[in-house]
C-alpha cells in the first residue's frame, strides 16, 4: 500500500489529477470522452500553474539575493518552497497512507452528518501529511502522533470548509455546491473574520471600499493587474540595483570580469553598457511580473473548464442519492486564484512582505520560492471583505507577518524532517542548501509552515505533548459536534418547507 500510494503521489498533480478526475467523471455517469477532457484540462492547468510559478520564483532569485546583501541580511531559514514541504509530506510512513485514511475519516463524518464536504482535492492532502510528518519526527518517529496530527488537521479543515461554504459560494457564484477544504487557505479565515470586524468598527473606514474594478475606474490603465505587475516588478528590480546606482563603475567592472571569465576575448564593458544592463534587468523583471498577473487568470480558466462539468454532474448525483440533502464538493483553491482582487492584493503584498521580513525583529525567514503561494492567502479572505482591496491587503499583511514567525519557529522541526527524508530517499526537493561559509540553513516555506492550523497543532504536539493532544482533541470534538448540530437543524428546517 505504501509503495502504491507513494508511486501515485510521485506522478505529481499534472498527471495524477487527469487520471483522478477522469475516473470520478466515469463514476458519476459522465461519458468517457467528456471525463477525459475534463481531467486533461485540470492536468494542463497544473502544468501551466507550475510554469508560471517557476517564472516568478526563478526570475526573483537574483534580485532577492541582492536585496539580502543591501540590507546585510544573514537569515538562518532558507525558503524551500512548497515542493520541499510536499516531498517531506509524502516521503514518510505518515504521508504514504494519508489519502486512504483521510478518505475513510471523510466518509465516516459524512454518514454521521458531521460534515457536508466530500474532499476530492486529493493532491492537497499533502498539507495534512506535512503536519503529520513534522509531528512524526519531533515525537521520535511515532506513527501514532503523526496520524493524530494529520487527522486533527483534516477534521478541523472539513468543518471550516462547511462553515465557510455558503459565503464562498455567494462571493464566487459560479461555484455553487463547492467548498474549499484546503487547510492553508482556511487557516486565514479566522484572520479575515476578526480583522474585518475590527476594521468595520473604525469610523469612516467603509469609505475605502475599493475593489479591483474600482481600481481600474479610479486609476485607469494603472489599475490593471498586468500594468501593476510591470510597475511592482520594475520597482523590485530597481531596489536590487540600489547599490549599483551609487557606484556604477564597480558594477561595470564586475560585468566585465564576468564576461571575460566566460570568454577571454570579450570586448570591454563601457559605462553605457553597464547602465543599459541595469535598465534591461529592471524592464525584464517588470514584464515577467506583468506576465504572471496576466497568465494566472487564463490558467485558472483551464481549471474551471475542467472542474465545472464534474462539479455540476456531481451535484446532480448528490441530489439523487442524498434525497436532495445538501452536500459540498471539496475543490482545489486553484479554481479561484485568478480573481482580480486576489491578483492585485498579492502583487502589492509581495514587496511589502519582503520589507516586513527584513524589519520584523526575530524573524529569520525571507520569502523567495514561496512568493507564488501568496495568491492562495486570499481565497477565503475575499468572501469576508467582499473584495475590498484595502481590507484584504491589511488582513494579508498581518496574516503573512505573523506567518513569518510561524515559519521561523517551525524551522528546526521542518529541517529535521527534510534531512531525514533526503537521507532516506535522496529526493532533491528535500535537500537543504548551506550558506557560503558552510553553515547549514534551516528549512522553511510559507505553504504550509506559515499556517495557523499547522503551527497550533505543531506547538501542541511538540511543546505540550499529552496536554496538547487533549486540547486538540477537545477543540476538534467541539467543532464536529457544533457542525453536526448546524447540519441537523438545517435539514430539519428544509424538511418542513
């Protein structure tokens, strides 16, 4: 079983999801051709999302390295990105069986009316496996602790998906009958509810009700995500060249030496060449960021084209099999990350996130490979802010700022897990680099290490042990009981209508 599921996971989302959704389509009565087409659209969507993510992270590497040197940063936590977290998640005994175990838990909760969500977002089960793997290693490779942490996270996420489903469907009306059972996205819901409530208490704050369309009307072409992307990308590149503006001669010499190291016959670099090189870097990064802002909505349309027919057909089957009772289909948040407000706020948050990572006392993590994960922060925030750009930005800023501390605090446990996985499997994604002086980094990633759910579970297990397990058990049971009461009461009301 472990080998079978490890192999399936190793296929990656771009291969695994077309197979999965083709099978689901056939099981719910869709024709083979339509099922296959839907599955392939989803697979192509994941391929496109991977390309855009790589475009963002690979082109930001050099500017952010320069950024670190400008501010003389010596941070101890290296941004491994979500691929490292997923590698740690699935390359352990916990991760290998996480899918069948969680599906069993989901089925049990569904038939006992403790949840309405059927979580078919199997690829993102790695989030549950990740926190389970971390607990597994910090508790001396205890499978019991690992599965406990993973299942607690899974149940809490299912309940949160139920609680937020109506609001999600109201804000994203094209996704009726859908919920988001992804713990990284759901972990920002408490921030959205609490901070949004506080902002509403500030006199006059409601006048700052600007959404993405409002930005376009107010600022014209400058309010377009693609143009904002070019501007922000160019600003980041310009900051990376800040030192060079003050000493262009040194930059010219470094360029010349770099060229001659590759080709001893290379022509000397003039001052004009040096200036043009800086300008080229600034313009190029601007266009790359603009491309990311434009491509993400186009890629998410592939997810919509693939998942919408399956979601609609599933709803038909559910109504027939469950006598009209409400059941939500748990989908990947990738279907809505192309929302204009998500793009605009994520874009604005990128340079600010870098700045707060520099100035926050005690933080040891600078986002790099994780920058693309910022798009997922706002999936469950927008339904509460109703797309208000100012509110959404403030919530994102606070949540990400706190999340940096979560990453820093969890880094030793993440590192222990990654080192063990790399030693056992040789998976390059889990290999932690070393500093130039030979000192090893700690491992970190925004997704899933900056999650409120993940951090709370980690601290309860690692620091409080049995007391923490008791607290988590009580919280989980209370949420399940509350959710069941809601479901039963709602069914009773509907049966009378």
